[in-house]
C-alpha cells in the first residue's frame, strides 16, 4: 500500500511540471506578441505636498481589459502607506513624504491581471529617493574638556573633535568642515586654532596661568549643501595647570643669628620668601640649600604653611675654632623653572617665542647669612679619650696603672680642674686629682664578674670650677694579665651511669677560670681503691671518660677524682656516681627527680608524725615509772612458752637492727608491741603516713626475735614484765626512730635505684611459685600468731632468703 502511494505521488508531480511548463511557454509567447511602456520614477525626500500627488503611470497596451496591482516597500511593507496605484489606469500616487536616511530605494512588484484574475504581466518596479540636505553635522560630544600644563609648547596637539553627517555619503550634503568660532578669554599671547578637515585643536604663543587659567572654545561643524548649508557646534574647555614660571623672591629674614657654643637643635635664623605661583603647589613650594664648607653644621627645613626657610644647628659649634660662620643659602622651587615670551606674531604658522626651561634658566636666588658663635664654658678635654693599659692580676695595692691627661679648651678663659674616678665597678683604683695618675687600692682579680673578656673598664672625670661646672670623660680599659691562681674544677659533682653486664662509660667535664697557658687541657686521675671498679679512658683533655667495670652494682658510689691543669695545679673532688637500671627510665636523673617530687610531701608528714611519737614516748615513760607493774595476761595460760625454731627456711633471713646489745628477746618484743599499740591508737594521719614503713620494721623485729631464739637453741621465753625492762624499752624505741631517720636520709639513694630481683625461674620447683594468703583472726593475739608461723610464712621466708643472697 505504501509503495502504491509513492508511485501515485511521483506521477502527479511529473504531470504538474508538464502542465506548468506548457503554460509558461504560452505566456512567454503571448508577451512577445504585445508591447508596453514603463516610465522611470523617483521621489524627492521630504516633499512638502499636498498629498496625494501623481508620481507616474504604468501603461500597458492590451486589446482586452486588465486590472493593476502594486505590492512591496512603500505599500504593504515599511514604510507603509507611501504609495498606491489606480487599478484601472495604472496611475501611481504618493501619499506622504519619505526620508532618504531611512530608505534610499523602494523596491515593489507590479501585476496586470485579466478579467478571469489570471496574471497577464508581472514585473519589478524600483523607485529612487532623492536626498536633500536635511541633516547637519553632529558632534560626538557637546562638551570636550582637558587639562594641559602651563609650560606646554605651542603647536602641541591638545585634542581632536569629531562630527558626522547622515546625508548621502559622497554628496555635498554630507561633506563638512570645522571652524573655531570663538575663544574666551581673549589674550595677547595665546591664539587657538583648529584643523578644518580633521578637527585637531592646537595653539600658538605662550600660556600663562596667572593671565588665564582656563580657555573656552566654541567649535562649529558646517556642511556643504547646495540649496542650504547646515551646521552644529560643540564647546571645548581647556584648563591650564600652573607650572613654575615665577621664581621665589627673598623678602627678608628674622632671628638673632646667634648660637651658643656646643648647642644643637636651635634655630637662630628664619628666611622669608614670596612666590606668585599657586600656593602649596610644587611650583610654589621652596627648597633651601646651604653652600659652603660650614654647611655640615647646619640644615635648612621648609615651613609647609609659610614657605619660610628655617636654619637649624645640626652639630655642635666650637667658639675657639671659629667665632663666626658665613653661609650661602640657595632658594629654588620644587618644580623646575621655565619661562616663555612671545617675540613676534605672524599670520601663518606658529609665532616666534623665546622659551627657557630647567638648567637653561637662572632658576634660583641666593642669600648670604652670618651666624655668630657665643662662647660658653667648655668641659676639660682629654688628650686620649680611650686609654688602654695592662695590670697583672693579684698585683699589690698601690701599683701604678697608668696616667690620663686633660686640658681646658677655653683658651680665652682657661679654668682649673681636678681628676676624679667616675665609674669603678669593683672599687679597685683611685686617681691623683692633680696629676691624673691611676693607682690600685684593691687587689685585682681577673676572674671577677666585673672583668669582661679580660678587660676592666674605669671612667675618669676631669671637672673644672666654672659656672656651671663642666666635666670631661676618659675611658680607661685595663687589661688584667692572668695568673695561675685557680685550680681546675669539675663542671658537676655527680654523674649517672647505667648498669650493664658490659663496660659502660660516662663523661667527666672540667674547667678552669684561668686562661691559657694556665688552664686546660687537663689531666684526670682516680684516687683510692678503684681496682676492677673504675678507670679513665681517656684521661686527658677537657672531658674524661669514667669507665664502670662489670663488678660495680646498682647504687650510689663515691669516686675521688684529681684534676691537674697544664702547670700542674690540681684539685681533688669527690664525684657522686649513681648506677641505675636505665631500662626503667631514660636516665637515673629522671627517676631521681620523680622520686624527690613525689616524696617531698610525705617526708614533711613523716617528720610531723615523729614529733607526735616523741610526745607519746614521754607519756609512755611516765606510765612505766610506777613501782608496781601488771604482768601481761596471755590468753592460753600464764607462762606460755612458744617454740621459736619451727619457721623454715626463713629463719636465716637476717635484717640488722640497731638495738641495745643488752636487750632480751622478751624486752624487744614488748617494746615493739608498745610502739605498735601507740601508733595504731593515736591518730589516723600517723597511721596512714607510717603504715608502709612501720610494717617493714614490724617484720624486722619479728625476724630478729626468731633469729635470736634460733641461735640460743630451743629455749622457751616467758613474756612477763621485769623491773629492768623500762630503760631497755626506751632505748629500743629510740634506736627504731634513729633507724627511721637514717632511712629517710638514705631514701633518695636506696629507693631511687631499687630494682626488682629474680626470685624464681619457670620450672624451678625448689621454691614456691606463689604467695599464700596470710590472715590473722581478730580472736588471736599477736604472740599466738607468732606461735603458728608455719606454713603461712613459708613463702615470705623464701623471698627473704633470696633477697639476702642478692
């Protein structure tokens, strides 16, 4: 079905082409058989009317009747409604004026139709619009404004104006020229002109800001129309910027013209000027320059408000050198000077002018001034203001150091003066007031803090008797020659060293207050029994290496070190060496500081507790001084005997205790029990502070008690009071306190470097692998617990034994 439709459409298309082609041929043949005439038409732009008026007729000769139609621009296209045609006779009418600037040519289509409305003739029609001069030249801007410098040279291009005419290009109606119609104000030395073709504006003569600071020009553009000439105008404003065409004129000066000797910063003179240029402009502002060999003593500054020149003294003047100073001061503007004068005016071309600018002109004025120097009392002057002398260290009092000499520069009125010590930091010297001799009054020490880089500085004054008194100063640098009066010293009196199975080394550094050749490098020696313990490597230089042998264990050690300088002078020092396990902390010192910081507060509480303990002892002493004593009641039976040789293997664990040699086990135990009862029943603060330390000594008392019975055999002891136990009890408690104080003093060294010890190895069955719990029932008394030490204390005894072996 779709294929059949395609064939039908193609067939229809060919049939249409065939018939149209035949009709066209017949029509062409018909036109060639007939003749017709078409008149040419044109419309004048801006026709004044009346409307409508006949433009022309299109005449076609036919034997039969035809109708005429007109289409296109001016009819049914813009500009619409301009033209129409009479359908019967072909007359074309104009209904309104046309504008050449909008449409220069109207293009239309003309048709002649038969009575059956078939087209008999079709042709194009063009109607030309004739231009008239109805547009004047128009400037791009109605106002042009520029600013030029006063020193602009004549003939320089200033600006260009530009206009445009919309009339037909290339015709007289669009052609125009520029004219300069007026200039305001009119001056004798300036005349502006404009290029007629391109509108470029320039001037001839000399500009003068003081005569006219602005010019206003009226410029006209006029076309060349045949019937009428049209024109328009624009305003051009030219502002003149003032330049330096007037020199400053010195009008006078004020001020005393005098300056006192030695003064600076004063202004003895002020110069006044006038200038006709614009105030506060570079052409008006003045700069001053001082000429002459004395110019270095002065400076000139410009007052920004008045333009005056202010002369200021820059460096001190000396009356004795010269009582008067003659100066030449030059005055000129900041902007360069120029001058322009019209010499001759000519009709054509530029005028003849005389222009002088910059260095070509004598652009400055000069004035000579004299400054008087007034004499004042000058201070005494030293011949040598900085003197250097040498003094040997430790020289006896009265040693002559050197001499200073001064004079009075007031030659007209010399005055007497005396020498004095001005600044003597350590009070080592004095000076003879008449002669200036410097003598020591103390022994000089090169190592004094007042000696800097070997130099001791003293200031000596010379004071005259003038009004007012004047003082001159000399600096005396005393080089102190060194002597070997100091022995070498160690930089620090303690060092840290890590424990190791291998040999380890730490550095010992020394210094000497003396200089070469009385100082280092040094020779280091170890004194005392250091065999297989300590040695030095190296032993010469500023730093020696202290080598720890493998036999030195953890703890605090004292090593005596002898240090000799190059001259054999020496010092012997006790060096505190701390050996520690650095695996627990980066270094020993870090552990020391940590221990001190954490224990400082506890130590204070401990000492406070000790004071309370002494008070308790006095109370206990008062109670035990009664004549009759009540025996201690033992719950089991009176006279209970405890076996003391059943504890093993801890019976050989010996903890030394500084107690009275005549004390019995019973007395020691009673004293221990009394102290424990006092501490536990007084105050919680004492209990908390001393709990850990007291537990340690409770164990030591118990161990000492059993060790004593072990040495005596299986003897039984009866716990009763005796009349001789009071003094022994006090002595034992005092011994306990003494031991506690000793341990507090040694805690820094003993506890600082404490290391855990190996008690057993994995798989070792000789000893217990873990501690058993130890409990004391509240119903049991302390001595009952001691009676049943086994097997609860077995592990504790084993650890104690291993600790002693370590």
